[in-house]
């Protein structure tokens, strides 16, 4: 059963589903690109690993709130004070693995293009955002092209100069044209765009139909069996978009 939405299904952004969507989309993009770029190029799935403690909820108690018990003085006996410990949590680093794609020259092994699908940690977590922004700046300082796909409404968008505010975006930054880049913006009501993926200057660029990829992933994963469309999506939609979404769901 296909998704009821014409573009990005906002229910796919739920934390309990997004990791599956992300991993499936990475593989789907690689599979879609490969026939279009061989034999001059090939696509590899790479991993970025870092430690993060940002998502842990650390509960502490202020000094003035430490509980104490005092025994009642008897005669001239000095009062004894017993300090009761507060129950707290300490930060335990979580090892985070994020997958991304590299298009490489078959002849030289040079990384020509990096393709990133943003995760919640890239947009919300201090450690995750810092790790990704460091990688992003290194790419921008090189001749490598970057394709950045953001299908998450929550969190702080990555720095981009110019462009309209929207729910989602795709940034295509060709290494040989910086600082100029192409920005595709779209809302939850729009179909997802088809866009070219840069290679070396002068080579024919392969095309990604992101809408078809999301459509196929939804069907193959049978997300219709695990998504509860009777509940609002997480993160929530605006009141106008929520009314639009309920109208769609009420007619399916």
C-alpha cells in the first residue's frame, strides 16, 4: 500500500522510524545512481562514527536541595547530621554511526561527490551537529561536490545564505562553482523534486527522482503496517498543514 501523501510523508520523520528510512534511502540512492555513472564512477556507502551524550537526560540536584536528617540533641550531646545522597545520572557516551555516500572516480579513487541525508542528531544534538558541520566545512573547502538532503522539519537547518524558508530542502553544491549552489525547497504538501547529482565538470550528471525513491521505500518496508495515522505526526504539523493532512487521511 503506498503512502497517502503526495510528497514527503510526515509520519516517516518519527524518531522510531527515521533510522530505517535513513538507511533504506542511502541504499536506494546508491542503487539508483550506479547504473547511470558506471564505468567512470562508482558509489560507496561510508560511515561517520562519533561519541555523543547530548540525548541523555541528566538529572542533578542543586546543593541547597540536598536532604539532611538531624538527630534530636539530648542534654549536652552534639547533634549529628547525616547527609542522604541524591539519585542522579552521569553522562555515558553513546557511539553514533551515520551513513553517507561517496561517488568516486573508478580510475583514480578520487572522491568527486559526497551525498548526505541529514539525521536528527545533525540538526539537534551538539555533538552530532558539530561532527557534521566540521565535515561539511571540509567539503566546502575542497573541490568535492556536496548533495545535502534534509527531509526533517525539526531542528535547526544547516547554514545556507539565501533561499526561501521551507519544510524540506536539497542543497546541490558543485565543487567547481562555489560559493554558488542550487537549493531545492519544498513543503509537506509538495511532491519531492527530481534533481541532478554533480560529477566532474563536463560529465553528464545522473538524475535522482527522490519522490520515486521514497515511494518505493515506503512500499518495500510496509510502513503502512506500522504507522498509526489516527495520531498526529511527530513533530507536529502547523494547524493549516494538519487540517490538510487530516483531509487526506480522511479520504483514504
